[in-house]
C-alpha cells in the first residue's frame, strides 16, 4: 500500500469488457487505486515490475501466457504481490483455479455470465469486494507487525483487551495433550473458507488411510470448484476425498466435501445408528451455501460429544454458532491460529467466546485432530513423515 493507505491494484484480463468492468468496480472505492491494466501475461509481468502493485486481479484463461503461468512467475519474482484469480466456470477452469489457489493465490472470483452487463457488474462487485477487504485487512496487519517485536514481548498497554485475550488463549491452549485421554471422536468436521485449499492440502494428506472415522468438510466455494478441489486432494491423500452426494453413507477413512451451491448435513434413516449425508438447497446462512453452521449443527445433533469440530482460515463468522452448539454437546473444538490463517475471521469469534479447546498453527492441526480419534503422537508423527508426498501409497 502507498503512504495514503490505498490498495494498488493491477487488472489483468484478455477481455476488454472484463478489464473495464473490474476496473470500474475497483475505482468506486476511495481506498483502492487501479494503477494499470494489462491484456496478456507478458504485459502483466512488465507492469508489475514498473508499477509495483499490492494486488493483481488475474484472468486464468488467456492466450499465449495464461494466468497460471503468470502466477508462477509472480510467486518467484514478486512474492509480496497478492493475486486474486478471475475464473470461468468451466470444468477446466475449476481444476486450474484450484491449482492456482494451492500455489498461493489469495482467492478467486467466478466471472459472471448473465449476459446483462449491469447485472454482471453488480454480481462481480458482490463477490470481489469482500475478498478485497479481507486482503486489505491482512496487509494492514502485516504492515503493523512489520519490524516490531513479537506480541509476547510487547507491553500490555499496547494491546487491546481482545488482543490480550487471543494471545493468552493461544499460549495456554497450544500443544494441548488433553485429547489423548478424552472420549474418542467418531467424526471430524472441518469448516474453512479463504485459504482453505492450501490448508486442506496440508492437513488431509497427513491422515492415515485407517484413520477410522469419516471427515466432513465445508469449504466456501461455488459449484464445479468443490469437485475440482476434491479430485486434487484425493490424489495427495491416503484417505478417500470426494465431493459429497445426497444419500452418501458416512464411511470411515473418507473425506466428504460439501458441493458448491448446496448445504450438507448429517442425517439418520428410521432413527437408526447409521449416518448419511443429505444435500439440500435450503436458504444460505451467513451469506453462505454451503454453510459451516448448517453442517456443524447436524454434527452436534447426531454425534454429541463424540465429535471433533475444526474451524480454520476464512473470512466472516460462518461456523461460530455451529462450533458453539458442538461445544455445548461436549465435542472437542480445535481452531487454526491467527498467524497461519490467510484470513483470521471464522476462528476468531469461537476463540473470543472461550469455547475452543486448542488453538494451534496449521502445521499442528493434523496432530491434534488425530489425538481426538484415538491416534496419539506416535501415529501422528508417522503420518506426518509420509504425508504431503503425491507419490505416497494409494488406497484401493
């Protein structure tokens, strides 16, 4: 950001219509400065070098040098420049978008395709502005902390009550080992948004194939992209990873990702013990569909204390009420810490409410989760050694 606090943005798209539309949306905000536009990848890289933007909105599908290739160069040569991918909704675009997120893009927006320019602009603004606000807040925090001593060594008078609470809470809960002697969980429920593909890609590969419980996941994403995410994760994991379908039985060793545009909840049939997934088009909650709250409520109702709820990186507060209900039923609650979150929003409120059992960095989440399902440090460590290797042994 410049001295006046403006967010400097470069708009990259091979379509003049979308270059103008994105620029128009951004120019409507006094704290955003569109420093330039580019119609292809080569021009984009040249302008990044000369204009020094904080953020690039980057079209994925461009001729010659596409957005993914540009992202790879940016990650190597301009690592401090943030990237928001502008994606089409086609299947190919979905898989490439997931790959871009895994390679460090901050978030993505789907190109609106209503055929009505005014309607498309409104839709683009509705999706783009919350992401820009989250990115701006993240940069503000980075600027504040840059060059300062760690928070633990700063005087209390320099921290707000909320900051004190978060720092103390994190210090007291991190590295918790109480899970090893608690009731074994029979399900793990994960809620995540911005930064989720990277975070899930670092957690799920650490779960052994014989983890013994099902995993249910809400990642805020539109349709098509959740399927691409599941397919990408499945290639990296010993457990099975799939986009959930209506009526799927909950099978141990399988992670079910809620399909974009729909809610997912746990149900039973005829009051039996066997659990299934139901996919619904109920109204959005917290502006989200799928919603973490929606899933977590059902987990609280059907698993009670025999569940683990994990709230991770993401903007907004979806999941807070669901975490509260799970906690009230005796479930174990784990939150990703602020430092390793791309956006510290979804985990913040449950931590402030004091309903979280452990606040840990991303690299320790898998270990803490495995403790709750009866796999202690020894098994977690062996899983950690094997995880993340895309050539690791596959399930049948």
